[in-house]
C-alpha cells in the first residue's frame, strides 16, 4: 500500500467513483447543492444536518448495513423528502398568494380601468369585480395589503357606489401600530362613518390613545378625524385631551387642536368654559394659522355664550392692535395675497370685532379709528382688498359707529357698484338694500348708479337692483323713479315683470302726487304688463276711478282708446269694460277737456264690447265684465236695445255657469222687470279712497274716541225722555208716578226700552274655562265684567305649572277679532310651590 497521501486520496476517490452507491450519493449531493447553498455560512440546522447525512456522518464514511445502503443514505432520503415537501408547500402557497394578488388590481390600474369604461354597465362590472376581491381580502385578514384594499374601496365610495362593508376595516387599521395603516384608516373613518352610525363610537378609545402619543403626525390624523365626524358624545369624552393639545409646543398640533375645538363648540356649546382660558394665551401667537383658528374659536364662543361675549370684550384692544399691525406694517410674503397682508386673518378679526362691538358703546369707540384706517388704506384693485373692505363695511354698520364713518361705508358700497366684477356689484346691491332703511339719505346719493344696474344682463343683478330701486322711491322722487321703472318694465325679462309691475303699483299707491298721475301710471302698467300684475290691481283701479268724480270722463276716454288698440291685456280689458259701462254716456258726449276730442258712436262702443266677448283671449271673468257693461249701457245710451238683448239671449245658453246665470238674469230684467232696469243699473256711488293703513288707523282712532269720550247723559233727562215717549198716546199727566231713576248707559237704554219699569238685568256671569293642559302646563281663562261698563269683558289667562321642573321659553299670545277692541293685554304666571321662567 502506498503511503503517499495524495495517492491514497486518489485511490479512495477512484474507489468511490467505481462503486455504484457512492455515485448515486454524489449525484444526490450535486442535486442538493444546486438547490441549497451548502457552503453558505448562514445555513439552517436542518440543512447542515442534511449535509452531514449525505456525507455519511461526521467521519465522512457511512457504515454499510445488510441492505447495502449506508446510514447516511437513509438519513439523506428522510431529510430530502421532508425538505422537498416543505419547500413544495411553501412554493404552492407563494403561487396561490401571487395568483390572488395578480387577480386584484392596483389603485392606479383600477382608476385607469374605470376611466376607460365606455358604458356605465362596464364601469359597474369592473367595480363589482374589484369589490369582490376587496371583500375576500378583508375576509382573509391580510394585514400587509388591507390598507391598499381600503384605499381602493374609498375611491369606489367617492364614485357613489356602496362601501359600507369597509367600516370595520377602518377600525382595525386605526388600531394598527403602523402609520400607513392609520393614515388610510382615519381617512376611511372620515368618509365612511358619521353620527348616524353607532360604529363611529368604537374609535373613541383609539383616538384617545393616539392623542396621548407624542407623534405629531398621528395626533394630527386623530384631530382631523375628530373635527370631521366627531359626534357630541365623542366631543364630551375627548375634550380634556384636546384642551391639553392647545398648549403643545408644536405649532402643527396646536393649529389642528384649535380647529377641533371649534368643531366641539359647534357640537356641544356647553364645553365653552373648558376652552376659555387657553384662548387668551393663544391670541399672543405669531403663527398666523394658529391665530386665525383662535379668532374663529373666540367667534364661536361669543356667538353661543353671553358670558364668553362679556369675557372677550376685554381683548378688543389686543385685537385692534393685531389688525392695525396687519394693515399698516404688513407681513411677510408668505402671508401676502395680491399685495394684501393676510386677508383671511383680517376678515376673521373684523367679524369678531363686529360681534364684540354690537350694542356696546365702549368697544365700538375703541375700534372706530381702526375701521377708518382699514377703509382708507386697503387696496381695492384686487379681490382680496375688496373682501376686507366689504367686511369693514359690515362691521361699521353693525356697531355703534360715528355718522361720518357710516357715510364712508355707504360710499365704499357705491364704489363697489362701479366695479367690473358682477359678484362685487351684487354684494354691494345686497348691502345697500339692508342699509336703505337706516341710512336712506346716504343711499339716495347712489340712486343713478343703482338705476343703471337695472339693465344688467345678469338676472340676479337685475333683480337685486329692482328691489333696491323700489326701496328708494319716496314722495320727492316718485315721478322720476316711476318713469325709470316703467321704461325698465317694457324691456325687462318675463320673470321680473310681475315684481316690477307690483312694485310700481305699490309705489304709486303710496306716493302718488295727484289722482290723475296715479291713474295714468296704473294704465301704463296695465298696458305694458297687464297679465303680470297682482289680482287686486283691477279692484284698486276701479275704486280709484270711482272715487275721482272729476276724472270720470278722462278715465273713460283713456281706457276706451287703450281697449281699442289692444284687448289682450286682461286686467286692462276688465277695468275698461267696467268704466265704459259706468260712464259710457260721458264717452259719447266727447266733452273731456283733458284729452284730445274723441267722437265715438254707440254702435262702435257696442261693437268693441262684442269683440271682447268673442275674443279667444278673453277669460270668463273678462266676459262677465263685458256683459255687465253692455247691460249698463242699455240705460246710459239712448236708442234701441235689440242688439244688447240678442247678446244676452246668446249667452243665456253659455256653457259657463256664471255667464249663463248672469245673462239669464239680465234677460229677465228686459222682459219682466223693465221698469226696474234703470234703478237697478244706476251708477255706482262715489267711494272715498284712502290708503289701507290710513283707513285702518282712522277707524281705530274713531272707535277709541267713541268709547273714551262717550259719557251717559244725566239720569233724570234720559228717564224723562223715555217716559215722554211712552206717554205720547195718553197725554201728559202731572200725577203720573215715575219709576225710580235708573243708571243705564246710552246703549243699554235703547236696548231695554220696553223694560223701563224694571231695572236692567245684569248679564249672566261666565264660568271659568280650562283651555289647555299638557305636560304639567295648564291655561285657565276667567271672565269679569266691570259694574260700570257692562260692554267691557276682562279676560284673565292664568298659566299654572304642575310639573316638577322649570318651564322655560314660555310665550303666551292672544288674538281678538277686528270687531272687538283690545285696550290691553295682561298676563300672569301662577306657579304656587313651583319654579317657572317666562
């Protein structure tokens, strides 16, 4: 045997290569080497054991058994089978997972496929298929890809498809420690959850935990979600945590905490006391975002709490200083908008100053100088400056500002009317319309500009200008303004004609200088836009003409001429038919001096009325006016009435019941009661016309004067006169025994005329009456007649609280008919043993 090691090594290798078992073992080892990195230092224990087994144990040579196989071969086969089954299972799992992921689209691919859908059916098919994959992923509980699936579901939700099955997944992602999961989870909660669903309460604890962490990004997500969908219960539970974050050193967290506090105050105003102390410190912030949020928070507190309003009036000087700094010194380019220093913050401070200065003399005096500076130093060439100026005007008009400052505010609105931007002009018209009652003279200076806005092509601008123009009409400019409005009525859009016509009629009725001008104005409106006027315009004009006796001839001539030109305007036709029927004799005389001479024959008048009856545009009410006019002309005009009788006979069989009844009755007047026709159809009596308010006030004052000044005559005089009335037939008797003197009122004396020998019976007492009983509140009425004035009835309303709690916002209102006089109204709140608030 050769002692050379190398030769021994070669011989041993040759022996190994020559034997069949070592060859198979070497092949197996080569296969395993291709699969596993045997030389790797980071081998797993089973791999190292597998290698040892293949090499025949630690010694390198395995012992042979009876079957001719080594122990290492058995171990190798065992390890190889186990390892192959394990690797095959893992590869099958990876393949299954890869197939599932491949079948589900990415968000970008889903968006492209949805946008590429040509029909709505294709879009629904894509979304339904993807929603099925999303449900399967949620069901399997894949923690690595759940946020991706939820992001796709949120996109589907924004398209309007149902996505409620992702609500619980949002809760899981919010509770996850990963930021990527929290981000999508909070976004899903803001989109899929609201107060109407009980699931939103389940994230309260997660939000509380995230607010307590020191991670700014997580705190920001939690605050955004709370401010977007936080309910009243969540706000009450999380208010202490938000209060702590208001004073955090991070500006990012403080800004979001302030905005969340605004949402909490809007949801639960009772939380105002919690946020009062931090607001005073936050006003000293230099960060504009935090300062803007703080001013908004203070505004909400002042609007909802009188105590907060009184508390923050102390900070008016500080707010004035902050605003003056913004206006005069400016700020960095970061907060500049079109050359205006942070207009958002300026507007919000002005709104807060308006609330603090309302009905408070001291606060208003403090901010007067500042408002003048803002109004004069703000650039109006940009929209941002116009926004600040408009808010300044609103603040000036709402506080107790000086008269000169109010005139300056109106002038600013006047400049807005000359702006080329329609939005600014609309805002100016709306603001001037609010100020026209309090500062009428200042707004009147801009009347020409307002009238020019009537012809704006924008319908909203034109309508607002019309409302302001009608509000500017008074007794001094009624002629000029009415002329402008009538010119606008002729060319205005159809949707504005009704408002314009009604406004002109009301203005003419209220400020008419003469009756003739009033009649001419109404006639022109009826001629231009008769179908758009109010329903009472016909009755008002008829009453106006009937009460002006000196204008009867003028009116009938004008109306006849207008009716001959156009019979399409139904209100005009009705008034003309009534006037011709009443004053047709004046029409034929042609003696009107105020109009051009007009020669009219009877046949022409009858033909015109028949034309109205035969027109397809005439309404049944208009035909009724024409029939009555023809009937009245039978007594006004001399001559044969056969033509009128024929018309009445024709309409005696009309399908319209009203016209048929009227024609039948008129025929009966001709045939049976011709001797009464002239008396029945005589002219209407003169009607003294006055404004409705004047008539009502005059009527009320007259009744009050009669009740207050009427005093009973002496008893003996009244009694003696009544006795003389009874003794007219028997003659005077000196020995007649007179009844005992009575003390009746004048009204009772006449009523009890036949009961003189007896004293008048007092009216029966009225028992108490319970009129209301609900939830512990009772209303009882008691009635008392004073002895001296039986016509007076005192009604006492007693409200009783029988419940165990307080009654708040209690309002008792009473109404009486117009025929009764209401000298006074007293109310009492009777709550024995209970507390009540009125």
